[in-house]
C-alpha cells in the first residue's frame, strides 16, 4: 500500500505539486533499506538530493557574496564596456581586411550603362522578393499548426 502512495507522490513531485512534507516523505522512503524494484531507479536521484541538502557554505560565504553583489553593477558595466570595445575592434579589423583584399579600396563598376545596372538590381530584388513571399505563404499555411499547439497547451493548464 505504501508503494502505491509513494508512486502517487512521485507523480505529484514530477508535476511540481508536492508540499515539503510530502517531499520529505518521499526522501525518507528512499533512505530506508528496502525499496520497490520498480522505484529503484529513482533512489540515486533522491540520494543525490539528500547529499546536496547536507552541503553547508563556509563561514562568511554569505557576506562575501552580498559584498560582490553590492558592487556588481560597476563590474557588469565594465564588462559591457570591454565587450563593446572588442566588438568595435573586430569591426575595424574586418573592414581593414575587406578593403585590403578588394585591391586597396578601388571600386570598379560592373556595368558601363546605368540602365543595365538598374535592370540587374531590379531583377535581383524581384528574385529576393519572390523568395520572401514564398516563405510568407509557407508560414501562413502552417500557422494553424501553431494555433492548435497553443490551444492544446492552454487546455492543459
């Protein structure tokens, strides 16, 4: 009979619906010597939780962590500044390498006639537009699947 109660409590535990007393009861069950063979795989998990609960922070740990949190925004601000500086440096180096590879910054026109260049750009944009419209159609076609999944999720609440 107790095994059935533990199985029910385990179901509640995995659904995060147990109270602290129920969790203590589950842990106590697994600390005892005899466990139902069907529940044996859960023993290692609850042993681990028991071991972790016994871990105690060293003396003064809480005060040191609170002191670090107090000066945290300054450190975070410095990290953001360093990250921004690094990103700017990467951009500068990338531009330098691209300009260097393209022949010392020389730009040559592909088309001599501006109308031909304009027509080529229009064709390229039409191809891109067609692919974007195709993606939009696929998204619209499959939108009902997203709505069905959302409605099913809402019903589970």
